[in-house]
C-alpha cells in the first residue's frame, strides 16, 4: 500500500517545529526516524494532513552531562548510541541495549525519542530506561516540563505528550560504579519485537535495586524496590528470587496465559541474575 | 577433454554467470518496467472471509476508473479441474460474483496514474456484504456441511482418496504407535512478490503480459481460456524473477484482470503485489493434518502404516496444479524411503474460506516427511532402540535398486543406509549423546534429530496424465543456435528464477560443444522466443531442460561434422568432433569457422547440406519418465532452553545424493536455501487465521521468516549415484533442502525434551508451544501417553 496524500515540512530549528505543532490545521504527525510511522502511513493506519519531519533539528541531536545526569537529545539514533557517538550512562550499558534493537538499518534511522513517543510496550527503550530511572523532558511553545518516564508512559501506544509538545531529551542518572545493569530480551528471532523484556539495576553495596518487566500489553511493570522480589532485601544470591511476586504482578496486569507469565518471570530472573553478576561488589568479593 | 574444458563442463564449480547483474542490483524485474502512459491498478478486496455480495457502490466521479465483475464481459472463471474420480471443480471468477470466499478476494479493480491514487479510489468503493459463517478449520470443513464454500457441492470436500494395501495384515503387530501431527499454513515469501504489466502490442496484435511467474507458457494457455483470445494473440514474458518456490506457479486472477483491462483501455496497466496482499490475500501452502499409526515388530521393523490426512486446500482450485495435487502426493509418497508390506492412506482435500494453497518447495514431501519421521522416532522410543536403528532396519537397501515401493514409486538408484551412516559419522552421534548425558553448564537440554526423505523429481507424462489437470509434461524442448561468429544461443521454455540455469545449461552445452560458457547465452521466460514448456516446477529442469539442451547440442554436432568433413575434404566417417572442432585425418576446423561458412560463405558448403543449418530445436524425455529419486539424510544437534522455549541449532549435517551434479556449488546453494526455508517451517513461519477467517499475520513483523542469524552453516557431503535413466545420470534436487529440516529439528527438540515427558507434534515448534507443553507435562504426572508395547 501507498500512503494517502499529506503535506511534509522539515523545520530547521526547534522554535519553528514548535510553532508548526502549536497551530495545526488538521491532523499533525511528528516524524523522527520514521521506522514506525513510515509503515503506518503506508498501511494507511494513520492519514495525517501534515507530517513534521524533525530530523533536521540540531537541538534534538545533542547530548551533554549535567552533573550526575546524562542528557540525550530525543533525535539521537539507536546507532548513535550503539556506536558511542553519544555518551553512555555506564560501561557498555545503553550501547548494549541499542545494539539489540531491530536491525542495523532500523537503528541507523530510528531514534530514542521516537521510540518513547510511539510507546510500543515491546520496544526496548521504555523497559531499559525505566530500570535506569530516566526522566523525559518535553517542550512546547508554552515552555518545558519534566516527567518521570513512568508517568510519561500512560498505556500501550499512549503517552502523556500534549498536543503541541515534542520530546526534547531523555535524562538518565549516571549509574553508580557499584551498580550492575542486567538486560534480557526474549524474541523468536533477531530483529523481532520482544515477547518478554527484563531489565534490572542492582547495587549490592547499597542492597538496592530496580527491576522492570516489559513487552506486556501495557506500560512496563516496574519494581522500584527489587527487594520485594527477594523477600525483603536484594542480595548476591539469585536463588532467593521469589517467582510468585512477579507472577502476581503479571496477573494483576492482565497477563492471562500461564506460559506467557512463566516466560516473563524467567526473563526477569535472568536480568536480575545478570545485574547481580555485573555489580562490582565488595560484599560478593568477600563471599 | 582438455583441463581447460573440464573446468566449465558437467561437474565444474563454475561461478554463476547471472550473479554479475544480480549482485550489482541490475536485474530487471516486473516493477522495473516503465511503459509510456502506464497506469497503476489497486484492487478492492473482500474484508470478510465468507459473504454474499449485496451491492458494490462506486461514486459517480470515479465510475469510469473502477471495474467490477459485471464489467468483465465474456471473461470466464479460472477452472483447474482434476480428472481424478469424484473431484469437485471450483470456479474462480477473476472479480468476485455473488459471493466472496476468502479475505482478500478481488471485488473491484481501480485504475489511476499512480498506485497511491488508485488506492484513493479503492477507498471510495463501498461493499455491502452479508456475512456468512466462515469455514476456517479443515477438520470441521471435512465433517460439517452447515456452511458451504461452494453451495452446489453439498459438502466442502474437493476430493477424497483411499489407498489400501493389505493394512489388515499389520493389525496384530506388537508395537502400535499413533500420533496426531500437523504442519501450519504458511506463506512462501519470495523476496519479490507477484507483479503484472499488460499492454496491447498493436504491431503484432498481441496482448503482451509481463508477469513474475515460473511457467509463462502455462499462463498463456490460462489467459487464453479465461479471456477467450486465441493463444497466438497472447505473449507472456517472465523477466528476472526474484524467487518463486511454487508461489509463482499459478494463473492469477490479477493476470486475467490486467489482461482484460489493457485491452479495454488500450493502455499499459500494471499491478505490483505488496507484502500485505501477498501475506493476507494470495496463495498459501503446507497446511496438513495427519492421524498416523505405525505398526511395528518389537525390534522396530515396520509392519504397516495407516494414515488419515487432510489438506486445507483453501477456497479455489489453483491453476494448473488443482486443489488435489498436494493430498494426492501425500497418499503416494508418505512411505518415503522405507520398505514395508502394508499401507493404508485416506486423504481429503477440503475447501475452506482461506486463499488457495499452492505446492511450495518440497510440495507435500515436507509434510509427509514431518509426519513419518516424527512417528518413526515414536516407534524407536516404543521399541527401545535408537532413531538410527529404526531407520536402518526399514530403509530401502542398495541391492534392491531399482525398487518399486508399496505405492509403486520406482526408485531409480541410490544407497540410503550409506547416506544415514555417513551423516551419523559426520555429526559424531556418540559424542553428541555423551554431551547430552553430561548436561550443559547453562541448563539447556541437548537434542539430536534425524530425518531422511526421498524426492521424486522430474516426473513426467505417465505420472501427471493420470491426474487430468490442465498441465501434463511431455517432451521438454530446447533450441540451440550457433551465431555467425561461433557463439551459442540456447532457448528454453522453462524459466530460471534463482536456479542458476544461466550457468548450468551453458555447462551442459559446453560439455558437448566445447564452446566457452561466456559465449553461451540463455534465452528464457518469453513465449514468443522459446519452445513450449510446462515451466519451472517439480525439480525438473536440470533433468528435463538439461537433457533437451544436450539433445539439441548433439544434433548441432552432427550438422557441424557434416559441414566440417566437407571443408576438411574428408569422409564423414573419418572425422570426429572434439571440444569445439572437427578433427580429420589431415587437420581440424573450429566450430566458429564452420559457423562462418554456414552463414557468411554458403558457397563453400557441400551440395545437399542439411537445410536446417546450425539451428536446432530438439526434444528430450528420460528413458523412464517416472522421475528421478534424489535423497538425503539430515542430522541436527541443538540446544533447547525449556524455561523460555528457545531453540539454538548447534550443528547441522546433510548427506545428499542428487546423482551426477552438473555444478556442485549450485547444488550447495540450493540445499542452503532450502534449509533456510525448512528452518522457517520448523521454528518460525505460520499464517494463523481466526474463527472469522481473518488472517492474523499481515506484515513481516507478524509472519516471521528466518534471517541470516537464524541459519546455521551446515556441513554438506555429496554422494553421486547416477540415475540410470537420465542424460549424464543427473537427478532433480531443487526442493530437497526444504523437505527434511522440520522433521529433523522437531525430532531433536523431542529428543531434548523427552525426559520431561514432552513431545512436539505440530510445526512450527515455537517457544510458546514448547513452554506450554513443558508446563503441561510438569502439571500432569505421571505421563499420560501410553503406547502399546
């Protein structure tokens, strides 16, 4: 199929883009890398009057460190992150997530902001960035605001983005040197959207961690304190992982299939095991 | 023969001539064609699987750009009738009349300067449909008559068949193993989909239809039957074709529609299938259901096989192979490479509200291999012997060759036990079993699986005439013409869409004429320029077209020798032909010089020279046309992660016997491509339908194909047992790679999971299915399955 007729504009700076979005006549869609919107246009699942292509806006391609926070422009591509053209939040951390997204051809064009705005529950960034405690920075002609990523993702394919707003940047707290990050993706083949995603950030010295289950039919399930998955406090022993806690959370989220829950829980367990394994811990070294 | 000559003839690993343009992106496909004034077509397709058409509403301002069934004056439905007794024919109107029988069926044709604009018009057409209950399950289609795909039939069965060879004699066997085994509905998914460009050639007064197809001459006959045009008024061209695999072996309703439209508008029109149409609307393949029982002695010797098989043939009988080829093949080839004394097979080809199915690479062999090989592993388990022991007990033995099996298939040659033995050695089965026993550090389970098949190929008149379908292959023909400067043009009516014929047929010609292969051109894919052929299907081209090229070249040699002897002033009996020249007692003369004399200096020719000159069309049929039997043993080692259902192939071994190989590198390529498709069948590919008959995989995000990362690097060993019946002893091998992998992989998964009480009997073996089976087995203990022993 071919897209229905639409107008295309390619603003050169942020102000111009926000002006275009603030006074729309008809349906407007923002396109960054076009890796989701492109097929949707061709399948005529969306028929906008105007597509605003934001790929030529320099402000969206920047990254910077603001104190302990890494700020990544929403227009940075997965390949920018994979290849290290954008700073990482820890050793081979975002780069590892990025390298597992779809195929290289998709990573060359697809952007981190586009992925979050599309909010596909099976995409990598929502799950991975929730585990890292990311915030999202939004801009409109009226001003800027920040939201925790968990508040931004309101449902499957749905976000708190207002009309006239763009995602400006993703703000990721620098990962502590004593923390380990685990990320496990379950798909039937390389390049496929995930059937289960597990992400975990574990600091053994602090006996603290955050864990996330993605690829459910709603925003990812976040355990702000991963200790609840270990009967209290998280420690170096993955054997203490209590499957029933994660299983109950999945049931509450409406995952009816026992086999699907089994896989989600197992993937989460493996992500936690990986995070524990990667956490450089004085406690474990002594053990 | 010189060393230099040997490097290009039969048996040489000659690099593919066609790769130069393909690898540089210079192929010419249907979608590359631009004709002045060409318009694009988009179809309005049925959104429902089964419905009565009450009205089609077209806004007045686009009425002249939309065509419906009532506009197609005089156009006849597509009919692919089988002569088998009891076959119920279907009529497929190119644009639906009265009823739609599948999602995606063509209802209206919209034409505009671009495809996007044609789709805009299509969106304005409104269908008023009265929904009828959809028939989506082949078992219910067979047994129930509440809803009918074709009302006039009274049921939903295209054809029912029964073969019974003394099955009652096996009933007292000590081992009886019964299984329900099935293969999912699949899409064939060549990289290039279908596409048609049609225009009227006023100079020749011919409708010229350029279409991405495997059988241009058959498409011409079909278009003639449907459009009511005499065949000489139709030219069908098949340009570069980006993969076929059976998907392009059909007369399309779209081809008929475009042919009619080009004449009606007197303008070039085109339709290029998009991936959504391909996945949801056009032909599928492979959907089989088996209830199979194997009777055996305590040592695993098969006493008999009893099977009921259903094939979901979809809503229409596809032209030319018909709706019953697949099930007819099930009944005749289920015994595979095994020798046993009793057999019964009942088959049903049923109609459902799904697209027609077409024979996909391997045709029914992939399904029957899956059923038979999985059942044999169950026999091995019941008998307490290894899978290889049960196979070695029952394989046809070399000293039995040529061998007529229980369904009277005539095996021409081969050593099946040797292929299996070599495969076991290559994969080092003892080491695999030791590793399996030791266990993996990561907790995954090692599995080892085997499968063996035989592939009847290049089967001809005697096999197909009995079916009475619109296509029966006879002699295959080839044209060969020496050019005035000593080059060679070959003309064939079959078509190469990936099989490397532009390389391998010149190798055959080189073997006989000695002309360097870079001076040999292959002309194919054009009814105006090539001899008639039923086309590219059934792994037949190396045997049939290769044989025809050899015959034509040999006749050229005779003509050249007569001229050459005269020019050498020698008697014909004193000269011989040797690598591109005629050699006489006192000298020799090059073929190129003989060509120069024939065309440019005819005054030097002998009186009474053959007037046909250096251009020959010759025909070929093997001594027996019951087909060649190539075969292979596949062995695989894999690891199963039972908690998440992930399967990783660790090692894959293929020992293959395709008779004499014209180009072993090309054969390796065929096996690799087939293996990739076989892995897709085993693990990934499935076209599911819901209860309303809606296809649930409408993009390649849902319909999963194997990619490079999913394909292991197999180790391939060739045996070369010549066929006694064919030129050079070649056999057809084009489909074999896709036949065995689903069975070998499923057997290996079952080997890995057997200690958990899990047995997977449906393809594809997906992670979801594995995890569900593992959890079910854990919940249900003790094991429920009890095989009589």
